């Protein structure tokens, strides 16, 4: 019989070929792709980066990738994009394996790999399209998010590796180390951190936050600080500052206000809060719902495994799960929040207001607000009983990071115009949670859970097929 290693290599090779076949049917779009194609062929690299930094955006790393890619052509993009699309699930599996306290290599087997890839099918069609098969969008989102995920691998090893293996206690007090993790690993992760932190603000903020928290944990609890990780975090912070200090940011924001939401500057704080809350809750009720459903299903499996079962908690989880699946049978009572945007490519002249919502819209908002709060409680209770407090806190922080990565659009006039790609990072963070939770299940339950995920993904693909076909 074929060995497990050969199976997994063959699986990823087939996934790569399958993705490449899909991408081979895609070309440049008429909008942003045409814009970038023109200017990357008219200007030199440094002239292009200087122009973009001073007049539009500080995402120098992503802009460099855009420049190189548009100069080298579509087949370069297709091959690299296919590699990045398999690098993301592989990286998430490795992170989940470490966080869940599993043996190295346990995650890189066939069943969890299939489940990880099915995560793409759980995404909304527009999220997947904007972030993975649109040339410009995939470079900014898929490539930089893949870099951010891989940049966290050594940090996860430092935080979650058992102390007796990683930090032998021979000295007291804080100690700076360079060999508690193989230094060569940082040859790849430091460049990844630089790319992620000087590209999309969402992944840069998440990466920097977890790096700082990880170093603080190592310093305060384990009394060790890895020198290379400290260097990576310092460079991440520097690049993130360069991103935000770009003189073009003010010009871009002013232009985006005039182009997409002229009333943005005159809105009150309360209006900003309502608009962001409505948009965020609607995203979880519609585009992101299957990732919450995945977390709820995993939570039920883990709660049933516990010696002291909470029937109330299990019942509430099942209730939220059932409500989350209602749109698939045409029931939108709890998913319609009054966001009836038919075209995000035109300016928003009328800002939604609370007083305009029907009782159904308000009920839906309250329901999903309760669902998000409940999910945080569920994650805290569902974590395997043998796991340390740091694991519970990490799981909760990742969950909150998924919400925060969308809530940051509070500060953007393109909250609607940015499109569904804004949900991409939230989906990936929650896929990590789903995979992490699966590793706390018994083998038989885990395989059943993976089967459910794959079924949901395939069903979702068929459900969205008309939308996919309409975009081709």
C-alpha cells in the first residue's frame, strides 16, 4: 500500500494541479488589473514604488509583488498563486498542530489536509473570487496572508513547545537565547513577516499583535526571549509603521471619501458604530456563517466528549447551528439586517440608519450579536480539559482577532466598496480554530467531523454555483 507520506505528497500535487487548471482560465480584469498592468509597464520599480507610496498607499511589499508579477506575466502569477493557495492550508495545519499540543507531523496527514482545503469551499463566492482568482486581489490578499501565517510558525513553536524540551532551566532570571529554536527557520519567516506587515493592514496588525503577545508570554512565564524572534517582531513593527506613515494615506482616504462615501466625514460617532456593527453582523450571518457553523459543530463534538456534559450549552450550540443553516432553505428571518446593497461599485449616497430597520432586521442583529458572544463562551468551555490556560487564551484571542479584522473597517470609507475580500482573513483565522478543535477529538469522531466539513464545503459550492458561473 502507498505510505502516508506518499499519499500526502500526491494529494497536495493534485490540489496544485487542480488550482492551476482553474487559474489557467483566468486573465486580467478590466478594472484594477488593467490599471496596474499599465503603470507597472510604464515605470521602473523604484519610480513606481515611490509614486505609490507618496500618492496612494504604503503597502510597499505588496506593491513590489504586484510590480514583479505584472512584469513577468500571467503564467508566473498562476504558478505562484497556486503554490500560495496550498501554502495557506499547510501553514494553518502546522499552527493548529502546535497549538493543540499534537506530535509534529500529525497534522500533515490525508484526512486533516482534505478538511483544510475544504475550508476554501466554506467561503462566500465573492470572498473566494476577490481574494484568490483575481490577479491583483490574490497578490494583495492570498500571497501576503500566506506569508503572515508562515511567519507565525516559529512563534507557535516557542510558545507551545513543552518547556522541558525547549527551555532547560539551568539559570534563573530572564535570558536571551538564539538556539532554543533552529535559527535557519527564521531565514524564511523574517522575510514573510516583512511582506505581511508592509502589505494589507489586517494581516499586519494580527501578525504584530500575536508576535508581541508571544514574546511577552515567553519573557514573563518561560523567562526566555528568543533573539531571532525579537528581531522579527522589531522588523514587523518597523514595517507596519512604514505602512501607516506613508504620505499617500491621507490623499487616498480623501479620494476614497469623495469616491465611495461622501457623507463619511459628517457622520456622527453613533452612525459610524451602527454602520460598522450592521455590516459586521451581516457578514457573519451570510458570508462567514459556515465557519461559525464549523466551530459550533466542533464545539458539540468536544462538549459531548467531556465527562461533565453541559446539556444547556450543547442545546444552545445546536440552536445557533440550526439558525445559521436556515438561509440554505430560503429562510432569511435571522440573516437579513437591512443591508440591501445592489451595487458596491457606485458611491453610497444614503447611509443606513437604525430607525430605518424593521423589527425583523433588529431581531436578526440581536440574534447574531448573541451568537458571537455565545461562541466566545463556547470556545472557552470546549477547549480540551488537558490543555493549559495559554491554549484557552490563544483560542479566544484568535476568535476575537477574526472579529477585529473586520471591525477595523470602522475607520474606512470603503467599508462597502472593499468588497467581500475583507472577510478572507476572518475565514482563515476561524479555519485555524476549526482545525485546532478537531485535534482534540478522538480519531473516529475527528474523521466524522472532517466528513461533515467536506460535505458542507461541497454543498456550499453547489449552492453558490449560479453565482460562480455568473462571474465567469
